[in-house]
C-alpha cells in the first residue's frame, strides 16, 4: 500500500497509516474499555463500541449504535452482522495481515468472531477464558495452595434455605 488508507465509518473516518499496525478493542460501552485502550495506546487501538461518538485518539472509533449493549450476546450479534465492522476487518487484513483483537469481556459467544483465521485474540481464547473463569475450576486448582474461605455452592432456593438457618 503506497498511501494511507481512509476507511469511512458512519460519521467518522479511520486512517490506516502506511507502516503502522493496528489492534481492535471491543467493548459494550466506552467507559469499560478506556483503561485497556490506554494500555495498548502504542499499538494503535481502534475501538468498536456503543455510545456517543468521542474524539478518541485520531477518531479511531466505530460506534455501532448510540445506546449501550445490555448483553454479550447482543454485542456479538451486532459485531458479526455489521457491514462497517466487516469492511474494517477486510481493510485491516489487506493493510497488515493478521488482526489482533482485545475484548473487554472474553466470552464464548465471541468464538465465531475468532474462528476467522486472520483474527487473533490478545488474551485467552473465548473457550479458555470461560474455563478459567469457572469458580469450581479455580477452587480445585487452588484448594491445597492458598487458604480458601468457607463457602457453599447453591442454586437460589438452596441458598435461601441455607441463609434461613443463620437468621437470629
């Protein structure tokens, strides 16, 4: 690519500068992802989120909609079906080959997004993240290593029964 490439997205432009590589940061809303973007600021992050259009680092920002996403499923569905995101992925693939992505919350529902061979996760894969976040797995891993507070694992009814015993 001899010139910078300009990608037009809704009410903004994203400029892919020659010789630079970019990462994508995905979040259901803006406040949750800003610390992560700060962490990766030297790697030219492009934010994909919901919320009002902000002036974040050269307008490298795609606003999928104005209101925040209320579930991971909602965010992933919009991400997978967005023509804007698809165009950005295509442009980044031509510009730099592999596309590194950091999600605010690594959930197994993101797996179809990462099934594309050019998209790489900055962190655990969605399936590994789900496994590592499992409290039973963490307990089994740590029970002989660190002190663990007494606890119960229960559904809502069993939990209510359990706490009834402690009422004074």
